[in-house]
C-alpha cells in the first residue's frame, strides 16, 4: 500500500488475504481501517477469503498437505466474484468487464504507476504483437524465465481438444510464460481465472512444486486463447536475468546505482513497474532477504533497517553471504553487472521498507516512542521464517 500511495497508483488497490479465522479477520479489518484506509486512501481495500491451500485427492478428500499458492488463483476468483465493485450476473458474466485488473505479488514494490498504457518507447517486448494498451483480447504480463517448460508439465492435464495442445514450443514461449504483474480487462481476467482455478489442482498433482500455479495460469490462458504480450520491462528481480527491466538502469555507473535506489521517488528516469524482492540480494556485507525480516519489524520498538552508503556499488566487487554460510566470511566475486544491480536492489528495497515503516510509526506510535534508528542489520539476523500463504 505504501508504494502504491507514493507512486499515486490510480484506481482501487486491494489486498487479498486468505484463511483468517473470524477473530483474525476482525483484527485484520480493524488494523486495515485504522492504519491503511484512514491514513493513506479510502481506495485501499482489504478483501478476505477462505483458506484455499489444502491439497485434496481425486475424491475431494483432504490429504493433510498444503500448497500455499492455491490462494493466489482461488483468492483472485473470489475477489472477482465478491469484491467491492466486482461481482457476476445471473449468467455468470463478470459485471465490471471493462475494468483493468492488475494482479501483483505481495513482495513487489511499485516503482511507478501500473496502467493499461504501454506506449512508453523504453518498453522492451518479446514477440512484439504491436499492442500498446491492455484491452479486451489483449492481456499483458511480465515475461518469466520458464519459456515453454509449462507445456511439458501442464498441458497433459488439459482437455483432449484444448487449444493449448496445438501450440508450438515457440508459441508457448512467446505468448504464455506469464507472471505478475498480470494485466487484463475484467472480462478476460475472469475468463482466465475460471480455468486457472480448474487447472491448478490438476497441475499441482502431477507437478507439486513452486511453479505449479504459474504453469496452470499459462495453461488457462492458452486454453481460452488469450495470448499475452510479454513485457521484459515490467519488473526487476533476478540480478542475473537479461529478460527483466534492468536494461532501463544498466547505463548508470556502479557508484550511482545505490543513490538511485535510495532516491527512487525523485528520479525522472523511465523505470520498471515493480521491484520483486523474491531473491536474496547482497553486496559486501550489505544484505536483504525477505525471510530474515523480523515479524515485529512494524512495531514502535523495532529499529529501522541499516542502509548502505550511497556509493556501495563501487566499494565492493564481492559479496559475503550471511551466517550460517560455510565457510564463514567467504568473499564471492561479483561481475560488473551484478555489482551494479545488487547495489540498486539492496538500496531500493531497504529504503522503501524504512520509509514505509517510518510512515506507519509516525502515525501509530506515541510521541517519542517511535524507534527510527537505522541499525537493524539483516546480515546478522539468523532467525528465518516462511510464508503463511496469506
């Protein structure tokens, strides 16, 4: 929500949270109303859904296992059918079919507003279809690196006459290795999400791994014949990936990369839509990994994150992985590209989280009780935690 506020994201921004008990749901809504809706925007909403992560067998019985990422497709469908401003008619058609729906992950920081407009000449596309706007029949998404692999794992669960079975590997790789941000009209997204929720348990059964839900999305889009315009400049995430938006900032020298990250809100450069912090980032001993961020980070007592110096990008051409890495203190070399990109990633993520926490503390903490010291060093934090799937 904080990054959406800072980039003046148009429209409604909704957090979809799944699996709360009645008591948890009431507390989540109270917290949202107090700290988000009243302090940031009444366009920032919370949508609560049942828990969808339980794995079931072919007879519909629970197996005792779970796959947290079922919550993404099923949560999206629930929101489209029951969310504020959404819904379906008596014929099962989405009511707000002309709305532009954008689905992002919770670990994505908005660097600029996301809209249906892709006319910026700095955008880079795979298999350019000539479209420069999201409209009916023309969804867009970030290109992810799995190419046509989804075909091998997902297509076997589809109907025998599915259009997905007729795709060549080139077509599968050009138009369907989609990932968040996903952008489509309400009509198209609902058409996809109905098949996505149908396919994802089947794909997970034959491929019970992290990417099952993404492969199921690719299959769903292919089955309903909605090829996506793959965009390579919607996201930055993997510092070694050449199919992401790093090309928009790679011209900067190493000494300027962290400075850009620390001052991302004041630049007039063209930027990717999001920074997706699903990796571990490090340069020297400056480190960010989301699973090391303490769960009590957003409290009045907890300090802010330690921030790298603006010139960190030219100070270190190596990284030192944090404990419990063996051998301790090992210096792993970074090439020039990694040096620049790792510096930017650590700095933009750290500063954004600090700014968001500072905003919260200034509104939530008693005067003089907010700890604004930037001393929390994630390199030294050894406690790890995992996602709840919510």
